[in-house]
C-alpha cells in the first residue's frame, strides 16, 4: 500500500472511511459469501456491502468486501487472477513424477464446464491455469498451490484431473490471493467486531482504521492522473476530461483521477474531438 493510500487511511474522518472502504476478510469455513456480507453489514451498521469473487461455503481465505459507496467499484476488483492452496486426494497410488506430468497437462489454456451447483450457465468455456504445483505429498493426499484466471473452478479442475488418473477429489481449499489482495492484510470477523466495539464504546479508532482499506486503493489497479483543482466543481457533476483538466498523459484504457489526496473518479479514455476521457464513476 503506497504512501498516498496510507495518508488517506490515517486522515479521512472515520465515518467517511467506513462508507468508502474495503475489508480484506479471512472468510471462515461454513458461511456463504452472501452470509458474510450480511454479517459485515450488521457489525458496521452500513446499508450496503458486496464481495469480490464468491467463495464456496467450505472454502476459506481472501474475500474482499466492498463497503458503502465502494460497492460501486466492485466490477473493477472482479475478474483478476486468483491463487489457491489446497489439498486433493487421489484415489489410487501414483508415482509423484507421473502425477506432476499429468498435472502439467492442465497448465495453460484449458476448457472447463462449470459444475452443476455453480451460479453461471453450464457452458464450456476457456480459462487459463498459470501454474499448478505440488508442495507436499502425504500418501494419497497432495498439498498444492494453483494460480488461475478468474472464473476457474478448482474443484472441477481436480475432478477433471481425476478422470485422467483414476479419480481425485478436493479435501480443502484456501484462497491466498485475489487480484491486489493477499493474506498480508487479512482480518477475521472477530477482529472487526472488537475494533468496532473499541471505536463505539471508547472512541478509539486505531484498530478499525488498520482494518479498513480506503477504496482509493483502486489506484493500484489503474494509473493515477492528476486533475486540475480549478475543474473540481464541474468534475464532481460528471464533466468529461479535456486536456486542460489533466496534468500529464493518460496511460492505459482507464485511469483514476485525483486532486491531491481527493479521489475524483474512474475515467475511460475516448477519442471524441477535444474530450479525452469520460467518467464511469464519480465520487461526489
């Protein structure tokens, strides 16, 4: 997290921070991702929460939760690569080197049909497996790490491998990274409850501030462009960007606009005469 975001986290009024923030939650085994959303909403007494990248009830680990107005940014945090660590059980004894060779066949572009219980249409689609490595072997139980494109079903990946080697199924799975979020900033629901209690009862915001990640962290996904202060009023009402509104060049298809530490919005580059970008989200 860069100094820009750390400064916002430290200085923004706590109520404003809550209403435009993200929690990198360590999802426990058991509840659905939607149940976790509801729990966070009740703890913070906020009207809206949304999670980025649903995890099955039994799967644990990184589950970013958007809070308040940050929910409007959800789409920008979705669709990024994911990393998992898990345990699969193979159904018959097999030489480790032979197993590694079979796993290699599933690295790269693969065809995958979502499982029956998935929330998406069961149509074959292409996904990319960037890596799938064996970490430890204990009999027929295999500890592995897998980095995949968003929308790849690990349980199905293991099942498809099983069809080639005489059977395999998943025992445990934990997500260790989802886009820019990893285990280094994880918190659990109990920590959040205690931090909110400390703030409400004693006016101590310290722990809660450490948990809440300013949604301005979207600047780690898209390049930052500095906007002119003189344009502030009009920018907050959805004004498109002209050359005169911008300091420097626009890099990438999308940029995030700031005036100092104040986040203005997300802009998409266009070629419309003098207009160089149009707002997709404005924080007004």
